[in-house]
């Protein structure tokens, strides 16, 4: 399987149990990818500006409790 179309077709032919297993695996995989990207962004300092803005807003009383 080398194309998205082939993968999509194969997925539509999966038994329900196998589809559930695949769905859970994809969810876990996507979570790990997001976590890795977040860690890279933290390490590189890409989130520093946003963090500083959030802290400033909090200290200035510009936040409300959820």
C-alpha cells in the first residue's frame, strides 16, 4: 500500500473489530505526534512569546476564571 487511496480502500474493507483497533492506534499515534511537536516547540523557544503574554495578562488581571 503506497497511496492514501489504497489505504482508504483497505480501511473500508476492515472488519468492525479491526477498524476499532486501527482507530485507537491512529488516535494514540496522533497524540504522540502532537506531544512530540509540542516538546520541540518548547525546546526551540517557539512558545516563549505566548507564555510571556499569558503571564503578563494574568498579572494585569486580564484573565477570568473558567
